């Protein structure tokens, strides 16, 4: 259990009396708690990040979300976005993937959990009442893992029932963990999508510290599908290494054997991309990692990406294998340019069309 990694709790004074706070503290009775006035006192400059990141993975900050929980996915200009909307329920997670983009963004040395769940549910109610049936495809896995600390938070047990019967609303629970046994009895609920990030086992062992093995993720996906949920997969980031073709081909074959194609809502493909400042950070924190050693180029969005020819090759091979293993699944590229879309799929979705494609995968007909 990842909760065993937590050895320190910081408690924002305003967060003391929330039910989620009491639940978390009751489940971690031996972990020391320090009350702080406001989480902003913890913010650290970028140049100190490498030093405190390991400690941040073992420290839990319980705080109050003062802004909206629901936010648009931080897409990039000139790259196609899927129209995903983020529920910002946490920042950072106790796993420690070498390539994790959060290393370049998080500026508080802790895993932040926003405990005011009642405000989140009220926000969802108000949004639905204001625009019933307008479409809400939401997810909790953008700024942290959706399952890693759920045994402490109890969030998904409250969120999943909210989406049942709301035909034009859907929730994606995205993770590299597999703790879903307590959630399966909440099905069937096709408005909820359990999603897993996938990589070959070689990558998982070398780069995804404290994440579940590939076979365990696929087993959990099969269980979620059997319980009446939809499932999804994200080959993101796709990582180049010698032997990548055979490794990813095996991974896709394992996916096809484990999960019925008709239960899969979507599968995304996205090549490794890094903020330039992350490259030396990865070398420093993970000296044995290969992810920052491959030749990359600075793209128009300012991120380092594989050369276009390599990305197109990798996407094309994955598309071929997935077409055989999961023919009913909707494939799409995450944060790629129209030019790459045309080379891989022979088409470019019009403005907003990708979002509509994915909405149709999970919204129920009226």
C-alpha cells in the first residue's frame, strides 16, 4: 500500500474540521501531524525542487481548495486537445516516475489533498443544474493519480454514484495503481471510465517507481469491465528504447487478451515530452534512467519531443497493433499537431471534433 510511504502530515489550519481530514488522520494514526497557517508558506523556488522532491513524495498536505475544482485541461496552442475537463482534487502523488511532468510544475514539497469534498459535489450539482445535458467529461488523474491515495480519501466512493444516470456526464479515473476492489460493487455504471497508463514491463520496472506491474493493471481493467464500468488506456508517454517495437507489441497483445474490445472507451497515444528544465532534473534524480538520454528537439510548444519521424513511426505501429487487438476502441493522439494526425490517421479532426468523438464514446443516448 502506498499509504505506508507517508511519514509526515501537514495540516492547513482551515482544513482541520472536514470529514475527509478526520478520515485520513484516523487511517494514519501513527504519522506525526504539523498544523500550518496556510500552504503558501511552503512554496519553494524552482532551483530547490530536486532537493525536496523525494521528501515531497512522503509528505501529505491536507488543504482546502479555494478556487474551482473543475478546470479545462491545460492544452497547448496549435496542438489538438481532447476537451477533457480536470477535477483538481490533488496535486502530486506518492509514486515516483522518472518522466513525471509534475516534477516541473509542483512547487510545494508535499502531496496536496484537497479535503473539502462537499464543496466539490456542490460545484458539480450547480454546474449540472445550470446546464443540464450540456456534457461533462471529467477526470481526476491530470495532476495526481486517481487511485494512489483513494483508500485514505474515500473520494471515488462519493464521486462514482454522482455520475450514475447522468447521460451526458462521465468520469475518468486514471491510474497506475490497481486498488479498485472496494469500488467494483458500485457498478454497473457505464458513465465511469477506469483508465490505466500502460507501458512495457521493462519501462515500468525501470522508470515507474511504486507503480503496479503491467499484468496487475490489465487484471484490474478486466475486473472493472466485468463489473459494468467502461475502461480506457493511455500509452502516454510512449518511450523509445532499443527493442521498443517488440516490447510494445507484446504489451498491446496482452491488452487484447485481457480486456474485451467492446468495453474500451478510448485509447490515447502520446510521445514522451519534457519541459527543458526537466532533463537535468531527471539526470540528477534518476541517474540510471534512459528517458532523458534520447535525442530530442524543442517543439513549438516549448517542450522537448522526439523527432517527428520517430513519433509518426511509433504512433503508426501502435495504431496497427491496437487495430488488431482492440478493433472497437477509439484511438486518438494526445497533444499532437494536425500535421502528425494527418500522417498517422490520414485526417485531422476539425475544431472540437475530437472532443465530440470521445463524448460519444461515453455519453448515453437520450
